[in-house]
């Protein structure tokens, strides 16, 4: 009797064997696809990441796909021979788990970058590798906008699969709340459509835990008419205003003062020596979708605290918003190939003691010249549109719909320096503990946004504490990715 293994494909477990066999694989790909090996001139360019070399998934080769069927061919091949693979779109994922790719194929999605406004103008179809600047500009040219995030260089699908925080979320919910359907290549290479009416369990799981189920080759989202421009107030507060400022921000969330859906609040701890040579400051943004007369009363609340500097920019359109808020392709947020480390914290309210403690740790960290350009994100973008959605209808953790605050230290440093990475991790952990002080004191449960995870969070912290939810998620995983091909980003298994 022939042994069972004699009919099974022999797994390819070494990078060198994979490279050798890739020529054969290349014959099945479209003419638009390109295979690049480490010896090729373009190799380094394809390793470029928002955080590099800290994050260096150990690719053996890179395939830039040109069609959906290229993705199917590669995934089928990889699964057949047990080869690890990782899709890359914006290359701005920051979780440590991306480093677990031991060898294998980078499936580069960037050529699938089209944006088409659908007939009727109510939805748009977007390529699985499109970046935010491509999508916002294509839709803006037609007077439309979709719920995209806050940095031009990041993809649209990466944030969406885990949530998708946006300056538009107060009005329209998270990016994932606006997903109408997605075409997904599964780990067996088949392509399926997921929507409310087709494969609805996959559609549920994609919206919140989506990096675990397949490669999205294209997807349809709601498109909205752009009715007005924005007014943006950029205020800088010295650190003595910290307690008053965060108390005021809390009032916007606890219902004690009005908070229209068009008002987005965000800011950073940052060092700006001309304002304060010794301490970091709080650079705070009050952004309102409306004219300056409508925005002024909301900004006045913050101006009353006495900022050290104020800049007002009126008549800002959705494309310009990325520049005015410091998130366009040329901004510090989008610089690639230097190390970035983020570690998200989601909060029900700013705790005064914890916030001050987090600030002090940040002040110490940025007194170190290696980290002096680092920041802490302070996002209160608005929750109205998000809370309008029943938490049970998506895989997104319910705390992501109740907690109005998303914060994270963002450490930046140069070079391939293990000690700097260790130190940045240690500072980030201390800031995280400080910010969670209020939650811990109230014996609450910690929650971290999937896309801001550092990589050491538990399943419940990322995906929610309800038993039924985790069971449903695991059941979906067993059904749609039984072999666990998708395991390098906020993994369920
Ligand atoms: C500068 C910066 C700004 C950010 N701004 C925001 C923001 O405003 N709102 C917000 O919510 N988050 C934001 N984030 C976090 C962001 O959501 C994540 O970093 C996200 O993973 C980035 O996606 P990417 O495609 O750019 O990165 P990648 O590293 O290319 O991808 C991240 C993960 O998504 C997977 N993936 C990529 N493409 C596909 C696909 N087509 N189908 C299936 N899986 C895919 C990858 O395999 C990987 O696991 C920001 C991050 C940075 C660094």
C-alpha cells in the first residue's frame, strides 16, 4: 500500500527552495505580475515599511500582483506547499507579530489600487491595495468622500479590517461600518464575496478581525456627498494646562456639553522647543466640518484655556485636511524606513492622574535624544456614528464603540539598534500602564484597538470579553481559514 505522504505535496520549508520553485509559479501569473528576489536591484525598495528595520518580516521573495487571479494562484501555491505569506498594501502595520513571518512570500497588493464611483454615486469600489491619498483624491474629484483614516500613506483596507478610525467617524461610523461587500481570496485560493446577504458570517468576522481571514482584492464602501469644507484650529498648550485641557475634553464625551458629529478632536504630546525648551507641549486640533462661524464656538471653549499659540485654517477641503492636520505624504507620520513603535490604549475617559503620569514618562523618554521626535496620539474623533451601530453586528470589540478615546505613544528612532527598541518598548509599556490607571482603579477591563496593538495583548483585550463573540470568531476562523494561513496580524489563533 503506498504511504499517504507519497501523494501529498512535499512542503517547501526553506527560502532557497522557495526561490528556486518560484520561476515555475511565475509562469501561472498574469503579465502584470512581477517577482523580485533578494539579489534584484528593486529588493530593498520592496521592503520599505512605515517601521523599518524594527519590523522586517523575513520575505524570501516579493510578488507584486496584477490581478485578483494572481492572488488566487499565489495563495493556492503557498497553501499547497505550506509556505507562509503576507499581504502588503500600505506597509504601515506596526504590530510586532508581523516579525513572525519566518520566510515566505510578500504578496504586494499595490497594483490593485483603483477607485471607481459606482453607478448612482452612493458607493465606491476600491482596490485591495489602494492607499488613502489615491482614494480620497479620486472620490474628491467627483464631489464625494468615503470614511478613510488620517494618513495619506496608509492603505484603506488595513485600517478598515480592524475598525478604521477617521475624522468622519462621528458622522458615518468607522470605515468598517461603511463596508458594503468585499471580494476575499481565502487560504485555499478560492475567491468569495462577503456581504450582508452573501457569506454573512465571513462578512461579520471581516469587520473587526478581518486580517485573519483572507486577502481582500476589492471592496465596496459607502460614498457620501461632500457638503462643506472644514475649519481647523491648531492650538498649542504648555504642560501646566494639561489637567484643565483633559477635563474639558472629557466634558465633550460625558454629555455635559454639546458635541456635534462634525466636531473631531485630536492632538499629540510633542516637543516644540521654541514654545517650551524643557518640557513637551500638547498640540491640539479642533477640526469642524463647517465654516469658521460655525466652528468658532467649539474652538472658543479651548481658547478660553489660554493656549500658547493658535492657528486657524478655514475653507479646508477633505483632501487638504490631510495636509493641515500634518498627515500628508510628506509629513512625519508618513516617513518610511525609520523605526516606529506604537502601543494603543482605548479609554472611557481621560484619568487626570494617569494622563499626567503618562505625560511625565513621555517627557523623560523624549529627553533622550534617540526619541526626541516621538509623540503621543490623543484622539477623540467623535462617537455618534459609531454608537448608532449595534455592536453585535460586527466582530469589532464592543469597547471600540463605547470608549471615545484612542491614544498611543508613537516612538520614532533611527537605525538598527536593539537597545533602542527595548527601551522604546519599556517606555511604551509604562505609558500604557499610566493611561490605564483610571480603568484599572475602577476594576475595568483593558481594551486595545486591533490596529494599534503592539502584539502582546490577549485575545479578549483585542476582540472583546463576551464568550459568544470569541466563540463565533473562532468558528468563523475554523470555517474560512482552517489551516491558519492568516496569522501574522492580531492573530485569533
Ligand atoms: C502613519 C499611520 C497612520 C495611521 N492612521 C490611522 C487612522 O487614521 N485610522 C486607523 O484606524 N488606523 C490608523 N493607523 C493604523 C493602521 O490602521 C494600521 O497600521 C494598518 O494595519 C495599516 O495598514 P497598511 O495596509 O498600511 O499596512 P500593511 O502593513 O500593508 O498591512 C497591515 C496588515 O493588513 C494586511 N493586509 C494588507 N492588505 C490587505 C488586503 N488587501 N487584504 C487583507 N489583508 C491585508 C497585511 O497582511 C497586514 O497584516 C495608522 C498607522 C500609521 C503608521
